[in-house]
């Protein structure tokens, strides 16, 4: 069962039970990763209060994302060369152990370092888990039916994650937000070890890993991450310029080296492939829009509209739940369409409409309409996310499934990083300037340090202190809430316009046939 074999022969020899149990193992892996991404946010205010490290608040998320983005392309390539099962098993052990270290952290620095280690395991899992599906199901129609299990697992984890995080934090303590990964990790470890076969697509012996390319990718993405993370924090212009220069130099060196490397980590022929390149671009745009909406819609509902976290969570929940429903509907629709790539355009339009309608949402908007808008956005993402994976795996050669799938996930993560940071800078800058103008007009410049930070509108203690200290506090707070809503509205208009640009990329995607197995041809390195 665990001995390497030819892809076609081994896939054909798997019985229904082994495929089902292997997919259950992969679903457990995905649930573990998705749960971790959703439960942590709910617990973070309590974590900071306990560990006393607000200065490192953002780095709890940033360290995980940074190491994940760097790790994904490396292990995508290694999975292609050596088979994915050893890396899935290693990643499960690493991710679960790092989760335990997060739960045992005694200060914020320890938590940040443990999250960085957890990100390495998460990146390995992202790079290998999705690429295991075409290993098990070479024929596209069969794969579409089985891939619904992964979509359902992802949606389930996203739907229960925020509520589970709140429950664990309130009744068992924030450390159980990380300890909850232990039983899921053990279950996925057994299922993957027992039932997932070893399939290696490279016909030649494994080649030497392109470590130079890996270092350059790390330099480029690390510099990019730090630049967009520190830009809204008004770090030294010299430091920001140096980081941006390092990132550009690393990118130029990466492009130069990958064209000359005998075994490139990012094959230039893949980056210039007429079918794959627009799909990677769409993945970047989707990540940008998805994270910009998911991070700033709750901020608008809570700080702008004055809703409770539970109320805001209920309004956002349809977005993540209907990603799953949209994926399930997509599995039934896409294989019946003569031109399935048109679903990408429909998904973009639906999600762009969600962002545009959010830009028109006010405190008086009925919650039923907000709920319906979020449902539409989730359905749009449900048409985008699985189809991008399906089309990439259909157009890429089988011996490069890991690299192509990893690049798709990487571009989505980089897009999410940029969406969060860039829209954060836009919202902060516009809100700060508007508040300063409002306070100047009302002769309340002394309250600038209070009201220029949106966190003041969220913190009950800060609100109580401000109301006690300021004359006409309620009027100032109401005006600040309106200005914050206006700033978030502006960001959502930008998101909607950015997503509409993706329609040009959709036109560049070639026709895709979903009635055959994943192609065997190779991309030539140029």
C-alpha cells in the first residue's frame, strides 16, 4: 500500500474504501488548518491581556502567514519529486507540535515564534494536501465529485471556528484554542499514514532542490510582507525604502536565477504559460478581495455600526458558509458546461457586487439584506476557489502538479497579505485625516490621540473613559463612527474595482475540457 508506484497504475488499483479513508485524512488536515486560522482571531484580545504584549499583536498572524508563504513553493516542488505522503505526515506532526507550543507560550515573543513554526507546517500542508487529490483521482469528473469533501470540510471549519474560539476562550481558557488541534492532528496522522498512497510523478530520480531560488523567494516575500506590514505604522522612511529595495532586488535576482537554474523551483515556462499565468493572477486578486472584505466588514459592523462581536459574526458567517454551498453547486454545474471558465467571470462579478454593496451599507440597512449580500459573496467565492484549483490542475502537467497547485495557493496568500495591509493603510489614512479635520472644525484637537485610532470605538473601557473626560463625547463618537464607515466604504469600492479588473484575466484563460484525466505533457524550461 505504501510502496511507490507509477501514478496511473497505482491510482487505478485503489479501491473505494482506501480512497474514502485517504480523503477523510486530507479533510481532517484541512479542518485543522482552517480551524486554526479562524479560532485564533477570536481569542487574541484575551491572549494579549494575559501575556501583556500588544506591540506584537499583529505578528501573531503575520509570522504564521510569512513562513507559510515562503514554505509553500518549496514543498510543492519536493512533493512532485519525492511523493507527497512523507511531507504530509511530517507537516501534521510539525503543525500539531507547534500548536502545543503556542498553547504553552509564556509571553508574546514565544507565541510569535511558535506561530512561525506552525506556519512552516501549515505551508507544507497547503503545498501538499490539495495536490494529493488529483493523485487519487486522475480523471477530472471523478475528482470534481470527491473534491466536494474538501470544500465541505473547509466550510465547516470556517463556520464553527469563530464560535468555537469564543467558547473555548471563555470557558476553558485561550490556550485550548491551540490545544484543540491535538485530537484533530492525531486523527489525520493515522488516516494519512494508513491509507494515503505514495505517488511520485517524476520519472527521473529526484533532482537537487533549488535552494538559491528558495532563499530568493524568502527574501522577496519577507521584504514584501514587512513593507506592507510596517507601512501603516509609519516606520522610518529609510527603513521602508531599504526593505522595498531589497524586495525588488530579490525579485530581479529570482527571475534571473530561475531562467538559468537546471531545476527551477518556479519554472519560468509555468510563469509564462498562457493558461496558468492568468489563473495565478486571478488567485492573487481573489485573495486580495476576500481578505479585504473578511477583515474590514466586521470592523465596520462593530466599530462603525456599534454592533456586538456576536452580531457582527452572525452577519459575516454567511460569507464563509456559502463558500461551501457554492463549491458544492459548482461541482454539479461545471462539468456540464461547454465553457466552464465562464464561471470564473460569474464568481468575480458576484463577489465584486458584494464589495460594492458593502460600500453602500449603513447602520439603517436591514440585517436581512446584509445577510443576503454575504450569501451572494460566498457563492461567488464558491465558484472561484474550486475552479481555479481544477483549471490549474487540468492545464498543468502531472509531474508539476505540486508546484502549480502550490503557486496557486501562494498567490492567494500573497493577495490576502496585500489586501489586508493595503486596505488597512487606506482605511487608517482616510479615517485619520477625516477625524483630524472634524476635530479641527469642532475645536477638539486635544482628543485626536483618542479618536484617530479605531480601536477606541471597540474598547469598552476606552469608551467609558472618553465619555467621562470629554465634553460632548457622544457627538464626537457618533461623528467618528460615521467617518470610519466612510473610510471602509472607500476601501470596499477599491476592492470592487480591483475585482472587476479580473474579468480581463478571465478572457485570457484558455478553453478547459473536464472530460479527461490530468494531462501528462511536460512544460519545457526556457
